[in-house]
């Protein structure tokens, strides 16, 4: 069995920043951001426990989600060694109130790719 030390497995802050900038850049241009995922990437929606697996399925889920989220705003964005946290909100179109729906997405990085995403907040309503 080979054991790697922490320095060999850690994704640096700079590497994480480059990878997440590339991801949002491709997404912002309407490109195929599935290339930014590992082959075993997962998306988990915390409020329902829904799990999506694989680059194309995760991409398609996020595209459908974003299509139904009105007036999305990023509030905080933090990058660490191998992880990224995005806090945002969007209009509550389902209940037609002036309230906003808050959420947080946690990204785990493996090398230059996103290996897992977990979304915290009641956003599942935007996928139906």
C-alpha cells in the first residue's frame, strides 16, 4: 500500500483559484463546463438528499437549475486549498414574495477539477 503525505495530495490555493476561475469562465460563456469535473463528480442537494453523479448529468442538472433561478446574486465567495464556498441568493419565484432564497455551494477539488459539490439551502424547487 502506498501512503501519500499531505503535501502530495493537497490542492494549493493558487491551483484551486485557477480551476474555479476556469469553471465559472466557461459557464459564463455558455460553454461545456462538464470538462471541469472529475469523471466521478457528485452533486448533492442537502434539502432533499438528491444525488447526481457524473460530469454530463451534473452539468445538465446545474443548467436546468440555473434556468429557473431568477436574479441570482453571489454574496460571498471563498477559495481555500482544495475547496471553494459560494454563498448566494435568488428571487423566490415559487412563492412570489419579496423574500430571497439563500444557499451555499461547497466545492471539493481534486487536482484541477471539481470532484464534488454540495448545495445547502432550499433550491430543489428550481429543478422541477
